[in-house]
C-alpha cells in the first residue's frame, strides 16, 4: 500500500463502465485506493462484477486495489481475486463461519486481510478478530447499492475500533463505506476512520476529479484528539 491514511477510495461501482479507463484515471496511486464492490445477489441483493473486471481495473491503475466481497462463501473466491490483482481483500463477518481461517487464507495469498460488518452487526462481534486484520470495514449503509444515505450512528463502532486499536497497540486501518461525501467524511475522520470509500460522491459528481480533490481535503484536516 503506497498511500498512507487518511486515504480516499473511489468505488468503481459508481463509475461509467463504458469509459472505465478515463474514470479510473482520477485515482492517484500515491494518495488513493481503488475500491471494488463485488455483490453476488445472495449475500445481499444486486449483482455487480467478479475477478474479470478486477483484473481489468488492475491493468488501468497502479493504485492499491481494495476488493470488498459482499458474497456468500467468500473463501471460495479469495484466490481468484488475488490472482486478478487485489491488494486488499475484505470479507463480511456475516458471511464467514471460520472467520479467522478466512483471514489467514487471505494473508497467505500475499493480500492484506479485511473484515467488514453490516450496520446491524455490533462492534463486539468483530472485536475478537482485530489482531488478525489489516483493515476493519464499518459499513455506513446497508451493503449492495451505491447512492444511499450515510448512517451516522455507525460512527460509534469506528470510535470503538480506534480506541481499542490504541489501547492494544494493534495495527489495522478503519474504513468507512457508504454515503461518503465531504461532510460525512469529515465526521467519520473525527470519529477515527482512515479510509473513505466514495462511489456516487466521486463518480456521479459533475467533475469527479474536483470531487475527489474535495474529499481528500476534507479528510486531510486533523481529526479531533482521542477523547
Ligand atoms: C455498497 C458498497 C459501497 C458503495 C458506496 O454496497 O459497498 O462501496 O459503492 O457507494 P456510495 O459512496 O455511492 O454510497
Ligand atoms: Zn464497498
């Protein structure tokens, strides 16, 4: 991962796939990640894309490719996404039975391992895995679709993770995903988030490059001190 937190992560899901090369060119590999949302229509509704398109994205950017698997049985596809070029592979806690094994499997491929929680999943359910993670993804909308409204009540989980990381001297980044724009990114940054996924906020803006610059500026402001 070349970029250092705070990191903006434009989500390809909201891009115009007929102009993918042009769209992905807004992502600055030195500062941003590219977020790829894989939805299987089983774990949650909607059907997006698989390793084939992640491999295409991999050819179009040298940025960290951050793959978010919203799918059942994610362990079956971990190797395929790594081969496609994923740098970070995040699975949902709700989709795993042997969560620790899946995280280990991801790291064994050479990728960084992420764990995501849906809005209805309490922070305490993820807490036992923090020492096995490179990234904790706190969903700030119900997974499945871009363009939904940010759920501010999820920020309690972000702060709980930030505080526990400091207390236990752990080393993972905290990502927020869903409804992120300049204003919501700012509050999420204050709450303790490090990586800010934005789909509509970047790719559906009239000027995606300017929108991404605005998002970077919003998260670059110093967060409030740990309370
Ligand atoms: C939701 C995805 C998000 C989504 C974010 O299922 O995980 O990454 O693309 O889109 P916005 O930023 O439009 O809410
Ligand atoms: Zn996502």
